[in-house]
């Protein structure tokens, strides 16, 4: 009698975290107040206990760098007697494209065995090392894609798979040098029966997007017989081209030049490979 009951007033806790033992003790003392709450629907338990914050999400790890290397043919070409001519050719092509306000250039020509892929890789290497350009290499040699193999890259996704799924947002680019050099790979051969109108339309959308995102797009088109009839005419996404041909298999310049222009591209000229040393010209042999 005359003894006042212990107060159940809850004193707000400091901002620091409260140990789990104190949380359980406070819960036992508060009892029914936890369910009743005050007039605003707030539980007095919350005034004494600082809620534990959910752990923040783990930071997303950056993608692992791609393991790759320039093929040995690039070093051999640059250190050979043709090296100065190839360096001049890289500068000349950049100047010609800049003058014409073009960003995409295809390397194509009659037949195989002209060394188009090796030449494209060597020029891409020079541009990535010597110029402040964002360069994209695209493999459109449907009959014999080699860029991934020569660079030592393995990828599960490639350009043609994206075109078949018609997923413009799933860009299968491989970053080789950040902000400098990338690759749109073609992993497997594509038969002529697979190249349909809807797939080439999807390809057009991808290439137009890349042309806007990069300063220079270099396209390995492979032989003109397939590249010209099934890709360029359907997609009209390559703005300019050069004809790369073996010196022993070169055909009439006037006939070939007109053929490329009729396909809607700006024809920059001819490049002859495997020419005898005494026939090499300075600047590079382009007409």
C-alpha cells in the first residue's frame, strides 16, 4: 500500500545501435504496449529500440578484362618493307573518310586469300595506338569469320545471334581497349539460306546504332560475291569501301569501281596485296 508501480515510460535510445540482449529485455518489459501503440499508430517499442538497417547491396564487380592479343601477322606486316606503306594507308583512309564525313568502311574484294582480315587488324591496331579514336571492328565475313580466332577471343554471343533474335538492346560487343577499341564478333559461319530480310533488317539497326556510337567502324566484309549481294544491298549501313585484292588476281578497276558504287557505297579505291617489292608505291597503292 502506498507503493507506486514501476513506470513503463520508454526513454528514446541514442542513435547508436542497440545490442540484441537489450532488444529482448525491452520487448519483455513493454509487453502489450508493442501491439497497442499510441494515437498515431506508433508503437512505444519503436521509441526505445533503433531498428536494424538492412545490409546494403554488395557493389557490382566490374567485368573481367578480355584476354586477347594482336596476331603475329600484324607485327610481321609493320616490321616488313610494307610497314611504312601500311602506316600511310591508315592515315590516308582516315583523311578520306573525314573529308567525306563517313564513319564506316568495309574491306571487301574479289575472292579469298587477299589478306583482307590481316590488313584490317593491322590498320585497327595503328588507329587504336596512334589516334584518339573510338574504333569498332565488325566481322561480316559470313563464309569464313576469323576476327575472334585471330585475336584469341572466345564468346558465346555474337552479332548474328543478336540479329536472329532481333534484340537491338543486346549489343554483343567485346571491349578490347576501353574507350578505344571494340569488336562485334561473328563466331560461326552463316549459310546463304539463313540470311533473310528480317534478319538483315535487324542487322541494319545494330550497325546504324554502332555507327553513331563510334568514330570509325571497320568492317571485314569478306569476298564481294557474298558481301555485296546479301548484306550491303539489303542493309545499306556501310558508307564506304575499299577493294582489297591479290596482286595476281586484280580485275579491271573501272568495272569493279562501278560495281561498288552501284551498291550505294562511297568507293575509296583499290588496295593490292602480295605485290612484288619493286611495285610498291609511296603513298600506298590506292586508286
